[in-house]
C-alpha cells in the first residue's frame, strides 16, 4: 500500500484527489494539510511514501515546504500540483527537490501512474516538458552547486541519464539494459557526483541545461 499526504489549501482539490486515489486499490491517503506550515509539521511525523504538494498556499508556500524539509533531509518523494501559469515556481520546485509535477486537472490514470512511479523511485521530468519550462524561465539564476563544466559522462552513464529523464526507475532501467539493479545504482551515483547534484531530478534538469540529453 502506497501512503500519500495531500497538501493543498483548497478543500475541493483535496477531496477530488482523495476520491480519485480511493479508486486505486494500492494507494491510501493517510493525511491532508491545508497549508505549508501544517505540512512541515505533519510530513516528518507520518513519513508518507509520496507527497502531493500545492505550490501556492498561505502561511508557507509549497516551495518553502520543499526547501524546509529538504534542508533537514526529511523530504519524501514529492509531486508538485500546479496550474498552467506556474512555470517559474515549478522549475524552482524541481530544483528544490520535487520529483516532478502534475496539473490540477489530472486524469485518474495519470494521477495513479504518477504516484506509483514516484513511489517506485522514478520521476516525472519528461524532457519535452522540462525543455518548455527551461525555455520559459531562462533568466532564473542557476541554483546548482556543480561546476560550469562537470566531468564528462561515459557512454553508459549518458544512456542511463536519458532513461532517467524519461522517468524510469532503477529497476526498469536495469531490465531495459539487462544489467543488475545494483549496477544501475552505481552508475546513477556516478552521474550525480559528476554533475554535482543531489538527486535524479536535478541531474535531469542539469543535463538538459547543458545539452547532454
């Protein structure tokens, strides 16, 4: 059973998402938070498998939540809930540690698949969507701590990075390349180290910025 925490200041949004997730037999909403401050208190206590997080909220924004929990290493796999006009916030949220994002008018199939993907260690950072975000917010200051030109990736590391950009989990990548999952984990660790980033989502964003994938 995948446990989920919903964080959104709109009751109707939370009720709608909960109703959709209730239709999936393997997902359970274990908590709801109506603002960012409540989320920062609740999430470390319940430790959900996945957080669905609104960006625009009173008291603390979703970006503030990501930064606060990420700074304490208490951020579970998180999916941003957003609208069409939130490009700048979405990119900032991805750089702050979110695994991807969903539009608030998401369908049942998309919502369930997204939660399952992130719970399994994947991400929702598809190259086409991320390129659109990067193109729209090119003036945002680069928040990565890596060097201007990171160490070059091997051919296999680049191949794995492309699969990461498609949202595939380590297990799915291992099956695709017909190698052990532990081998993929080692490659991912090397990729993160060479790019100077902390997680796979940042690795994909950095690779897109540098034109690696």
